[in-house]
C-alpha cells in the first residue's frame, strides 16, 4: 500500500538495509542462498551499491534514463524474493519539482535467490544478469 511507503527512504522498504534491520532476515537469506552470514551481508552490500549507482545515473538525467536494479526484498509475511526495480525521475514542469516513480515486481521464478547472490559477487556477473533481464523485457 502507498501508505506503507509514502515518505520513507528507499532502504527502509526495499533491499539490503531493510533486510538487515529485520531480525533474522539476514540469517534466512544466508540459509536460502547457501552462504555464510558474512557472505550474505557482503553480497547484500554489493546489491545495495549497484542499486544506488543505478539511481544516481537516473537522477543525473531526469526523464532520460530509467534506473534498473535487481535486489533481494521481503514480503510482509517475511518471505524473501528477488525484486526487479525500475525507477524514473521526472520533473513537474509548472514548478520544476523533481519526483520519482518506481515499479517493482517479483522475478524469483526467472532469477532464483541463489542465482542473484551468485551474480552479486562481481561487477561482470551482475552486469550480465542486468543485460539478460533487459533482453528478456525487450522480448516481451
């Protein structure tokens, strides 16, 4: 619901910072991905940095570039899932105010959690995952 997220920072409702803030969520992630707690934390940090990078590119070119990231997210019931997040920065012409529009969807069937965490170990593996997602979206 919009009321659940309005006025909150992205990290409070999506991705690594939110997962780290929830008791037991990092351990759940490590268990599902078959990695240590330390490794799960490092890979969440990698994904968070990549999301911030995509957001920076989008914000530097309002209305021109879509920020694309793939993150780990958590549903209200505590289930972890792979989240594809698309962000677009726009300006309200009348007053020149910037605002962002975001779209997210569960892509866990296309990109399993363990595959995302595996790709979150290097720039090249993550870039390949992002480009494959782009190709899959273009094919629709």
